[in-house]
C-alpha cells in the first residue's frame, strides 16, 4: 500500500481505445469534486518532449529502430517527469497521464522482437517511478484501429503498423495487468462512453 494518497494515474490502451476522451471526462468529474487535476500526455507534456513527439510519431513506420525509439521515448519521459509531472505532484495535484512507460513496454518492448528487458533497464536507470494506478482501456483492436485511422492526423506511424501488431499490443497490455493486479484496473472500453466513464471514475475513487 502506498503511504500517500494515489495521485499519479496513467491511462493506457491500444490506439483508438478511447482513453483520451475518457481522460478529459475524468478530469471534469474530479474537478467537479474539488480536486486539482493536471491532464497530460506522452509522448509530450513538456516543451522538449513535444518536440520529440513529432520525431517519433510522424513519418514512415521504419523511420527508427525499436532500440532508437526506446531512447527517444525515455528521453521525452525524463523531460516530462522533471518539468511537468513532479512539480504537479509536489503541488498536491492529481496527475492524469495519457500513456506512460507501459506503452513503451508494449509498443517498443514487444513489437519488433523482445526488448522488454531493455525498456525496463533504461526505465530503472532514468525514470524510476511507476503510476499509483494504471487504467487500462481494453477493447478489440480492430474497432480501435478504425476509430484511430478515422481521425486522419499526421501522427500515424504506429497505427500504420497494422492490425496484427495491435492485437499483439492488446495481449501485451493485458499481460502487464495480470502481472501487477494491484496497480492496474482493466476497464471494458467497448461499452458506451457513459458506462466506460462511470467504470473509470469508480476505479479511481477506490484509490484516491
Ligand atoms: P497517442 O497520441 O496516445 O495516440 P492514441 O490517442 O491513438 O492512443 O499515442 C501516440 C502513439 O505513440 C501511439 O501509437 C503509441 C505510441 N507510443 C509508443 O510507441 N511508445 C511510448 O512509449 C508511448 C508513450 C507512445
């Protein structure tokens, strides 16, 4: 059990799983109850990390090797942690972070060979913290992918890896949740938006 109330909350899931919409709903719900909330995202969330975001999310799928990506995502995360997350936690805010290291564990750790231990070693060396609670938005990746592609942004490098990879990602996230049931709450993200929002709030209230 954590000695302080849970404040650092991460949201994870495959592309198009609805976590970004849910993070905004969650922020509004918590603020309505008087919590001070910072909503942030990865890759990004600080000036330097947003610059790295453009490097990793745009361009051809083979633009970077998985190893180079691990370094780029971890560099972005370190900047985000120092400049955005830690100051907000120190100020007593609830931090809602749309993706964190579990995305690196899954996307870079299993998508192109087994690099999970590289991800974990670099994480231990450079980041060294985990969320108090991770909300995993679980759904069939084919639905998620068609939603994600419908958005038509230039940030489609990972969506362009295709369905087969997204299926692997979903399984990877579920495996992480199984290995750390105390940290994870798995939300059925295939339900309607209001039901997902109420399940999400319930899971969070259990630890706040
Ligand atoms: P995001 O903007 O959250 O996209 P979505 O709203 O579709 O979930 O994330 C952008 C992409 O970055 C997503 O395809 C996953 C990928 N990603 C990684 O590969 N590794 C990481 O460590 C992170 C944080 C994201």
